C-alpha cells in the first residue's frame, strides 16, 4: 500500500512477545470455557447440596455457603431490572468477543478477557435459563465472606478480570496489543 507521494505505508511491528491471533483466541476461549465450566459445576453442586435455611460455615467462619437466587446485580442492586441486566450482559459478551478479543495480543489482556468471558457467560446463562423465566432468571449465588455480598465463581472471574485490567492499564501501561501506553519522557 502506498501513501500520497509514493511512500510505502507499513504496519508497525508487533510488540515483542505478542501472541498470534489464533493463540490469543485459543487462550481466551480456553480460559473462558474452564471458568464457565467451574461456575456451572459449582452452581449445580450448590443447588444439589446446600440448604438455604442451614448454610454450612467453613474455614473458622471465613466462608459461609449461603444459597440465594439473586434477580439483581452485585450487592442485590437492580433487583427490578433483571431484563435490563440480561441485555447489558449480552451486549458485554458481544463487545468482548467482537471487539476486544480480536484485538488482544498481550498475554495479560488475553487472560483477563478469558476471565471476563467466563464471568459474563456464567451469570448470563442463569439469567437466560434459570427460573422464573427466560431473560428474568435469577443468578445462583452461594459464597459469602464476613460482611460482604453473596457471590459465585462467575462474579470472582469478573472481579479478577477487572483487577487485572486495571493493573494492565494503570501499572503496566500496555494496550491490547501489548504496546506501551507510557508517555515518552
């Protein structure tokens, strides 16, 4: 390709250590599938073995297995907006798969996006397929730390992804491709 005046345009070289597109996709989807599978498995185990009226307390009181069915978001916010939360989750899934993963070549970004996929898929599956109805499904939450909201494995994946993304952006200062975003001094 040539620019005006006959000079050739070149694509900047990939940052050192950048993943190939197929590798990035495989890693993101693999992490997403594993996290999603663990979320589904733990929710089915919670449904099969936990009694909401008698939650087991583990690790000296550090963890309580309190089964609840959450129509809202984190900290039970938005309980009357389940359909809206479902639509937001579907849009987030499309955004991650259609925009972010195709551009990610940095290993850290790919791992973070895989975790994000797992979390979005885990809670979206509940909203689409759990009672009381499609798009109105309640998310199964069952892990509770002292003085904290009740959550699940999908929520953990989303939280870890968010922390990792903040670390990549603010501390490491790298973009999706792995290129530095630090200002030159």
